[in-house]
């Protein structure tokens, strides 16, 4: 916090808070730059976009218009999943944006629209990142046995290969037995070995 206060004082003392060229350069180096920019520059698309690439949470300092800008919000949540909380209500209901957010941080599910809190694939991605995210899923999902299913999967995930576990979570595929420890498979063992033809 002290460092950020120092930036603010430095910008103000130098009269740079309203200097667009300077603030663009600052945003490329410091994601907090929009916080110290003049109000009119907090609505500058280039400054905000550069800032959220450095620190997604900088979205909170953007103008309301830019919090509805899909490209800016997407860049923000890719860098910091919880930046979803600063997005417009419309974009909190954008499936692709919410999916990116929960991939970064499962807890971001808390900020998703009610509809997307009931999206099975999004919830499973969130839970894969943070098992505590399940508490933010819709009642329709959790009351339908989904919570028990997830808990069972989490408890038994080490009994199958990681690939099988992920596939089962995301797509509902049936878990198959893990590959033998020695790395051989039924396919490999069925192949003739050198010299068998003789």
C-alpha cells in the first residue's frame, strides 16, 4: 500500500495524472496506474486494457463503460479470476468470460450470474480449481445430487489416472481402471513380440 501511495503522490506532484501518454506507459508497467489517473483517463480504453493485462483487479478503477467492454474484462479475468466481480452484470453472465475466470480461480464462481452458477461444466471447472467453490453453485445443482457426485469424485480421484478424472468431471465419462503400474496396456500386451512369429 505504501508503494502505491508513493506512486499516487509522484504522479500528482509531477502533474502527470492527466497526461495520457505518460499514463499509457505507466499502465504497461504498473497495473495500478488507472487508480491514479485523472477521471477522464479511467475511461481511456488503451490505458485500462494495458493495466488489466498487468493486474486484472485494475478493472475496478475503470469507467462503467469499460467494465462492459468484453475484451477488457476477458483480459482482466485471464490475469486475475476475481476481477469478474468488477465486470458489468451482463458480462458476469457471459459464459466464456466466467469460464476463464473460474479457470484462474474457482472462487470467482461467486461473482457469476445466477444462471451460470447452475452451469454444470463451469461449476466443475471451478471445483477443480478450488473445492470450496461448490458452495456457490446453484441450489438446483447441489440439491440434485450434484454435490454428492462431486464429493465422491474428489474423494476417489487418485484411484484413476488424472486424464480419466478430468474427463469424468467435465464430461461425465465413466471412469475406467487406471493403467497398470508398469505402464503396459491391454493393447500393448496383445501385440506380438519380436521372435513370436518363429
